[in-house]
C-alpha cells in the first residue's frame, strides 16, 4: 500500500491503496462515490466512465497512480437530485434513462463532448457516444437529450 492523492470533484483526497488499483474501486470503495458503475471491467461498456483532465476515461481500466495530480470528475459533480445540472435535466426531460445503469457513464461522456464542443451535430454526438453502451436501447433518447443541451448552448439542430 502507498499513499495516492486524487483530486476528485475539486477535492484533494489522500488514500492508502495499491497504486495499480482501478480508479473505479477507489471512487466507490474509498470515497463513497457510487455514480460510476462496474459493468464489464474491460472498458467495453462505458458504465464506469469519468472525466480526467477533460477526457472521458474508463475508470475500471485506469490505475489510481496514473491519475494522481489530474482533475477527476464523476457524475456527482454535475448536480444533485434536487438541482440537476443542464445535461442531467435533459436526460430527465427526454426520459433517457430506463434501468439507469449506464446513465452516469453516458452523462460523463456527453459532458466531456459538450465541454469540448458545445454545439455538436447529431453525427458528432453519435460518433462520440459510441464508446458507451445502453443495453435497454434508449440510445435515441440519449442523443435527443444531448442535442437538447447543444441547442440550449445556442445552436439549433
């Protein structure tokens, strides 16, 4: 075990853990941030997606030592149940969640896209979101929700 300092949602956290521990486990088991989910453990489903230095990453594959000193953001940084952020509200408006398992990862990948490109067209959204899977089949509603936020950012689609 060694001390690893993680900057999560704007707060620096010093943790005693194995440096090769997946970030997902540190978030869930050590910090109590349960938004990111364990899906496949292989970086193929995206349920564990978080944002690291502005980029979506699969936290199930990312060792804690590899993100030390970087800005890590989880779905908990976007808003609360009482005050959802714009993207969360769009997912609610479009009823984009069915079982909800993939939603945190979808939100984080979409947030990353909208931060780097506030006005993506539908094709860009589809391509960017391809790394995250929804087994319930709400992909069209997810795309509609992201498009809603893009329109709110000042561009009509």
